[in-house]
C-alpha cells in the first residue's frame, strides 16, 4: 500500500469552497484558476487543493501544454 492509500479521507464542511470544488471534481470537472474564479468564485485554488490533499483526496495536477496554466482533477 502507498502512503496515499493509508490516509483517511474526510469531506470538507458543506458550504465551504473546498467542498464545492471537491463536488465539482467528483462530477468530472477539471479545475483551472480561471474556472475556479469565474464559476466557483474561488480566488485561492491552490490553497483549497492543498486543503483537500491534506485530508487525503488524491487530486492530480498537470500543466496544460504550451501554457503556464495548471489543471486539477480527482483521480
């Protein structure tokens, strides 16, 4: 087992930005800073992603080719 598999996964408190972003990723949305700001009204995407990772969610990241834009999704 990897360390990730051993971590407990908790759900953020309902109504928080972390909860809303997690719900979106569970629906298959790939988040960028642009859609986090415009659709989910979150200007601190990297901080919310860190919060979710810290409680055990396996969130993936990649930089979109030819840009400096990162996208995040739930594995």
